[in-house]
């Protein structure tokens, strides 16, 4: 086992146990843990410091290997440290601390931009369907509420861990008219929605084809929404893009413990439980991605992402 300090060990354990949920929160907490780890590093040389940082990054990434936001955030911090010509360990520690602060500042700016773009997509007195819990979607809906659009939001429970209840509670406490529905009531809700009422979801990953990886059940909702003629938007920063999919690597779908669905001591013997955490929504079912770069349809997203990740000369 890699020798890491308490902040990294605790963050790793909290992510594995889903005490930290959501791609944004997972990445943010991991960045904090990495910064604390490196500030306490006993390394005396640049080589030792970078080696310890590599090990901590690798360990944190393994807590949720299917999260591009986590991988991208940690990879960026590591690369910035490796690109630095600093040899003094104290200076390297200051650099890592500064990178962590800038990460959080950029994340906030990204969410505020997305909220501006997304809030405009909510008609006055609209019905909005959301799935699971996304801090970015929460900002979009709060912005719409603050702008006087007064939406009525339907939150799915988002089985098996009921993340939708987190969203419903947060929105209701903010003063937004909110209704919690079971996942299987999505079709009923969609048939009550007007053609200009939107569906908002977050994102755990975006592929090079413009496909959306998100909480299990998203594909079902997107398929029904398309059939009904209802727009579906994924509200997310471009840091959710997985560059590895540019070269044909498939996005892995995490398989969670059966105990989340039915505790082993309670379920019948020899009964199997399938519990995938995410599913893949094809680009054809996504109206647009609401990003810090604007509201972008999947067909146009890849060009922007190539520039975003400095890949213009690749391929």
C-alpha cells in the first residue's frame, strides 16, 4: 500500500463509501487532500517530492477510476508541479497550495457561468425534471429562481442511494416549488410537461462522440424525453471531458455493491443483483451541453474540447 497521510486516506475512504458524492465534490475534496498531503511532505529533494505526489495522485485516482473530473484535476496539479523548474521543496509546496486555490476559484467561476447560461433556458413558470444530484444543476435552478422565472422542479428519487432527495431538500429550502417522484414516474412527469419545459442533468463524463455518462437512469429519461419532444440539457464544465476517449478508449461503468440495492443478509440466497452506477446516453438524445463556454450541441462540442485541451495538432 502507498504510504500516504491521513487526509488522503480519509478522502479515499469517504469517496469509496460514497460519503462524498458527485463528480464535482469528489474532485474538489481530492484536490484539498492532495494539497494537504504535499504541504506536509517530508521530502528533502524535488525528486522525492514529485515521487510522493505521483503516489498520492495515483492512490486518490483509484478511489473512483471512472471519474474524469477527478483524474483531470489531479493530473493537472501534478503536471503543473512537474513543469515547474523549482527545485526548492518549500517553493514546490507553495506552488501546490496555489494550484489548489486556483482550482477552486476556477470551479466557482465555471459554475457561475453555467448558471447564467442555464438559467436562461428555463421559461417562466416552467416545469423542470432533474435526476440525481448535481451541484451545477442546483446553481442553474437557483439562478432561474433568483431571476424571477419561478420553476416547478420534479426530482427523481434516484435509486438506489436516493441522491434525488438531497436535491429536493436543497431546492425546497431555497424556496423553489419542488416535487419528489419515484424514478418510475418519469414518463408520467414528462407527459405533463410543455414542449418548452426542460430536463436538466449533470455529467460524470463526456466522451469524444458527445455521449453523456451520468447516473444510472439518465439514458431512460433522455430516451423518453426525446420521444416526447422535451429538451434535455447536461449542465457541466468541460473538465468532465475524458481525453482518453479521443483514441478509442471506452468509458468504464462502475459496478457498485449489491448491498446498496438489497442487503446480503436480507436477500434470498443465490439471488444476483446488478447495480451499475452510471449509464451512457447517446449524443443523439442530448439537446446540448450547458458549459462555461456556452450552450453547445454535442455535434459542436468536440471542436471546442480539442482547443480546451490543447489537442489541435494531434491526430
